C-alpha cells in the first residue's frame, strides 16, 4: 500500500473515531462496566508493572522523542524544495489519528464513565453560602489541628522532612487505607514519578499529569513540597481511571486525609480548604477575609509560599497552555473546563452529609 493511501485512510479514520467517541459518551454504564472496570482495569495494571519499576519517566522520554521527530520533520520539510502539501495534510492528520486512537483506547474513554457522585450515592445539589460555611469551619479546624501537630508553634510553616521520592513512595499508603472503605480504589503496583518536564510544567502552571500512553503518574518536583502529597494522590486517582479533574481532586483528598502520615493529611485538608475558600471569595469577599483570619499564621505562610512560587514563574505563554487545556477538558465532557477542578467542593459538601468530617 502506498504511503499516501495509508495516510488517507488514517485521516478518514480520525473522523470516524471522533464520531465513535461522541457515541460512546452516550453509554456511561457500558463504558463503566466494559471499559473502566474491564479492559482499562487490567491494562493500567499491566502498564504500571511494565514501567513502574523504572526510576525515571519513560513517558517523558517518549514525548521528548516525538518532539525531536517533529522538529526533524519540519526541518526537512523547510529544507526541501519540492513540497507535496496534499501529502503533508494527510500525514499530519494521519499522525493525529494514531495519537487520538491510542489516547482514547488506553485511557481517554474514562471521561465517559458514570459520575463519581452516582457511584458513591451522593446527592449533588446547588449549595448556598451557608453550606460552604459549614464545610469551611470544619476544614479550618482540621487544617489548624494537623498544622500544630507538625510544627513547634503556630507561626511556623510546614516543611515536609521527607524527600520528594519518599513522598511519592508513601502515597500508596493512603490508597491502602482508602481501599478499606472504597475497595474499588485498590492501587497496586505503583508507578509515580518526578517528571523530567517539571520546569516546563511549572511555566505552564501545572503540578503534574498522567501520561495516558505509559500509565505513569507524573508530578512536578519543583512545586512546594508541603503540597506534593496531594498532587501525587490526585495523579494516582487519574491512574485508577478517574478522568474528571474534580473527581480526581476528591479521591486524592480522601486518600491523602486517610493517610497515616500527618503531612499527607495536612496537604489534603489544606488543598480542600483552598477550593472552598475560593468559592466563598467569589460570593462574599468580606466573609473570605474572616475565614483567613481563623487560620494559623504558619498555614498562611504555606499558602503564601505556594502563591509566591507560581507567581515567580508567570509568563505570557501560560494562559495559552491553560486555554488549550481548558478547551480540551470541555471537549471531554467537563463543561466548566479548568473551573472543574473547583467542582470538588460540591462533592465535599455532599460527602460531608453522609460522612461528617
């Protein structure tokens, strides 16, 4: 078969795949049973066994290789005096067709699963400021309590004494504890790694990501260490097939706060509180300031540490990366895009009704 014909077929298949993914999204029960709890459950374990023991990220190396290939391809294209633009069109879309297939086959169909709230029998309802007040008060108590157990006085910020690799290794413990109450979130074997792309992730404004092609959970090792337990717990949730960012936040929070290590609990409670306070800030800025005053001074220093870190890496390209990811999430049924990260608050409020903090 001629290359041109092959790329034409792949291009045609791209549009077929887009239609099929849209169709599959209409059948969450089948996706849940046949894909998420069927093929993907076994495939993800296979990938973690295949790559988890390797100390560095195979997925990051794969991306580097693809980028080098694209740069070389563009160089040869520019250098060439004879260009077949028709062939170029089919090559580009043919390549994208392969990537699209691998992404959705290996992981992406998890976007079409049954919502987590349905699986946990949670009643999601529009919440008023009064409900936010209740959950905020509870989380502030938890944050302040865990904070004071980790420092000698309440004016000091938390500095996790574990190395970043030790934090990644300890993430498994939170999921072992969570498994006792939610058996479907059994996590073994592990595959959590520092990303070779951490500097790039920082400039893009991301704390980590899941590589859907190798099944590795990647964390940004440059980000403040106190928050790393929550980041690693969030990425493991993605490994377990939770595609929604709000749901991954929520399961990551549960895993972190069920951990035996107080540093994990602190990171989980503080992450949840910051999402709740953001919702309060949007509704009532004066009330937000009152809640801020209730926090230990050391907690505020950790919050400032995080804000200062991300502010130091702000750049003109970051909004473009976030715009791309925002639209990517919207394409994959997360209608609020990047705002969907904050939708975990609705899950927190609903969960608190059944399992009070």
